C-alpha cells in the first residue's frame, strides 16, 4: 500500500519538481523544496499520527461556561482579554508565581454571556486560581476533574458560584 502511495505521489508531481518558479511544489509535503522519498516518509508520519505531524506539544488553558470534560478539541481559541475560550500558553509550561502569572485578573476580565457557573482548565495541577483582591487560593475551585485533549491532561476546576465575569488570578 505504501509503495502504491509513493508511486502515485511521485508520479503525479514529478513534472512540478523542476518547474523553476517560486510556487510551492505539489507533493513537497515536508517543505524542503524537493519531491522525493522524504515526502513519502512525511505522509506516512502524518498517517501514523492520525492526521497531524509530530512535533512540539502545544499547551492551552481555558475559562468558560462550557464544561471542558465534554470537549474533544481545543476550540474556540481566543486572543483577546475579555472572551471566554481556550488561550495559548505555548510549547512549554513556565513556572508561574504571583510575579509571573498565567492570568492577571487585576487587569483582565473575561466576560460571560450569562451569570452562571463556569470552568477553568489548565494543563498542570500545580497551577491554581487565586483571589485577585487578597491573593488567597480560591476555595470555590476545589472539585477537580480531568480531560485528555490532544494527548494532554487538563485539570478542570468548576466554580461553585455563579458569575458574570472571571476576575481571578491564575498562577
């Protein structure tokens, strides 16, 4: 099967390999500027990884009113400072502290559509939610569960109070 895939891939794009223009080569799966056996290996790697390429792990965190334990993917990803959803951390998890917060609720508020219960999910159980006013760990976030999304275990903290906004610190 892999030989047939290789023959089709190389046979269908070999004319483009020497095209001489700056357009991306069709069949250059690994982006090295050539269509060769390395591209077949890249296709096999994509198939082996269920449609994705192997590489660095990307970590996110979540605040919202949908229970993350019901989610199967990281979506929606938000980039602003007021919308609920998943937010990018990066390819590693830094050590967080009061001087290096994951989220600063003193300056950023995540606004919910309705006054209701909400959830926080983080990729490390040592990351906690703190009261922005006095810096104490919030007792409202003690009932922890987990969900595995994309091979990463996220620790879910459901809040036992209804709120219209998330105004806490995370570190």
